[in-house]
C-alpha cells in the first residue's frame, strides 16, 4: 500500500516496522484490541522505536455512530487531542453517539464551539471516505484490520492481520520483519568493498 505523509501516527517516523490499523469506533473487537493488545504493543515496540503505529478509519455501514465518531476524532486533532479522543472512545463502554462525543470532548477540555463547527461542516468527511476506499482496495472489510510490514519510502509491503488478535500474533509478525531486515543489513555489511568478502 502507499504511505501518505498526513496520517496520524505514534512512534518514530523512521521505525523499521509500520502497523496501519483500519478501525471503527463502534466496533467491539476494536475496543477489545485497544484494551488487551495495544498497551503491550506500545510498551514493547512503539515506545522502543521499533514500530510506527498508524491510525486510519474504516467505519462499517451498519454501525450508525461510527462515521461521525471518526470525523469527531479528526476534529479533536485540530485541537491537538486526536489520540486523547480516540482513546476515550475506545475506552467507553457506550457506543459513540452524540451524547458520548459531547461528553468526551468536554472531558478533554476541547473548545466546544470549534469542535461542533468542525463536525457540522463535515470537514473530514472526504478523508474518512478515502480511508474506507483504501481499505476496500486492500480487500479489508472487517475491523480491526491491520497492515504490518517494513516501510520503504512511500510504500508499505507487508502482511494483513484481521481481528482483535493477541499480542503474541503481532509479536511474531514484527519479529519476522525485524529478522528479515537484520539479515539484509548484515548481508550488506559483510560485503567488503573489494568484493572478496575477506
């Protein structure tokens, strides 16, 4: 898949592994992933500089509140609170309806007028739709879905993981990419300039 510059991400931009998540704020499996697996990923890989984690939207049509919630999180991003609202919605047991969005925005001390104006104007509608279209091109139709692989410039070449998988599944896939990367690097450093490898 192609990698765009404006995506919301955490972790080092030059991390050897990138994980792109396509998720839906009303999806119980997405909430389960964030409750059970994301913290381990963050501690072991994102915070250590080995993984860059990218958040993208795939609001499912049968989830009535998911699309607006995706727009709301991006509106919170205008005020520097993208990840905070994202975490709040995934932590909430309630679906992300208007009441939950409003209360979460208040809890994060967002400027209510700007936030509401952004939502009413559907400022990020096209961007949420683009994420969903990109997911469809990759034949991803369930959430959460992940593309995990080695980043190489503007491209991400990797594997697709689907569902609220345990940390062990991500750990194995990340290790595979890191190991392949390490073999390539070592292969290059073992080649002497004279070509004899001595």
